[in-house]
């Protein structure tokens, strides 16, 4: 049965989409069956998976409005080795339309139920907001992966996200939890980044993933070729880090790990 994860952080440009597509490609290389849901109207995860968002006939917008299903709306990322339900600007309108509808925060969860057995992992690339779209993601998910840069303001905004996750956990989705914080775009030569990284570990303990994703230009170049960095340059440091992260996700989210007692952390 699929394990479902949101890649979320309401800040823009922190590495959510890069994490989504490269984790998907890394998991695929480790023989996992993966579905990516692009919940961001920018459609970057769609394009970064080699699917042209301007040519999509059905998108996650149709899935949320229940005029299509996930099997009908999804396409194969041939290069990435996973399936994608794509998004484009049309999705921005879903926010307004969903407000009027019943079960507006449960639409994605309902749509995912029939494909549970078809995948091992579902990864949801969230938009940079705590909107109704993100809420649909959080209501569907078993857990949240939070990419963050080790900068001075890294923790700012984290409490808003954690509070939202706690509220969703309390009221809408009892299984939701923070799986971990992922340090991304890391440059070990910068002392401040090392310090913030250490602070994160002190504060959040093993809620911080062991794998660190380095700043690596190959990861930034890959989207313009419509290929995840993991496939674009498999020997690059960024690609190797994402494959290691994929293995860490498999280990951390195996049935045994998920049922382990909650760690002593405030997340
Ligand atoms: P988000 O989805 O949170 O807005 P992105 O994944 O689109 O963030 O990343 C923002 C920018 O940073 C993009 O241009 C991306 O290519 C670049 N980027 C992300 N991760 C890395 C990395 N590890 N090394 C170098 N550039 C990166
Ligand atoms: Mg993005």
C-alpha cells in the first residue's frame, strides 16, 4: 500500500520541487513504484519531470474538481521512471472553485484511495502557501518532508507550518506527522550554514534527516532539460545525495519505523 508524503514549506524557492522530483527518481532507481502529484500552479514538478504543462489535457485541477481520476490524469515521466499528475496555471482557479464545494479539503484524499495498491510512494509537491491546495495535500498524507536551507531565517515560518500540521493532525488527519527536516542547498564552506545545521540537530534531534543535500549546480541545471538531476548527472554530488535520501526515506518510513514510539521532539 502506498505511503503518501507532502513536500511542504510555505516559503518559495527552498527546494520543494527539486526534492520532489529527485526523491521520486531516486526511489524509482531503488525499484519503488512512485506517483508525483504536482499541487503547485507553477507546474515546476511537471516540467522538471519532462512533461509539458502547456500541453496537458487533464491535470490535478480536474482531479480535485472530480471531473477526472488519477489514472486518467497521470502521465509517465519516462526519464524519471515515475508517474505524474501534472499541474499548470489552471490550478490557481481551483482554490476559488473548491471553496464552494463540499469535502473541499478531502478531494485529493478521495481521489488517491483507488490507486493505493498501484504505488509504493506518492509524493505531493505543495505550493509555497498554507492554502486549500496544501490542505488537500496534508489531509491525504501520512507525513510531511520539510526541505529547508540552513540560513539565519530558516526557522522563521517553520512554526506556522508545524502549527498547521498539528491542527490538521488534531482535526482532519490523525495519521499526519512530520517525517523529517531535510537540509538542502547546503554549502559546508559557509560557517553560518554549519552552525544552523548543528542548531537544527540540537533542537529537533532525529527529526532531522541524516542525508544532507549539497548545493550543486547540476541539480539546478537539470529542470531546463526536463530531467530530474538524479538522472541528468547520476555521478554528481547532488544526485548521489538524493539517492541516499531515497534510501533513508525507505528505511525511515518502513512499517516498523512508522509504528515506533514517538521521539522526544517538539515536532
Ligand atoms: P521550491 O519548489 O521550494 O520553490 P525549487 O526546488 O524550485 O524550490 O528550488 C529553487 C531554486 O533553487 C531552483 O532554481 C532550483 O533549481 C535551485 N535548487 C534547488 N536545490 C538546489 C541544490 N541542492 N543546489 C543548487 N540549486 C538548487
Ligand atoms: Mg516548487
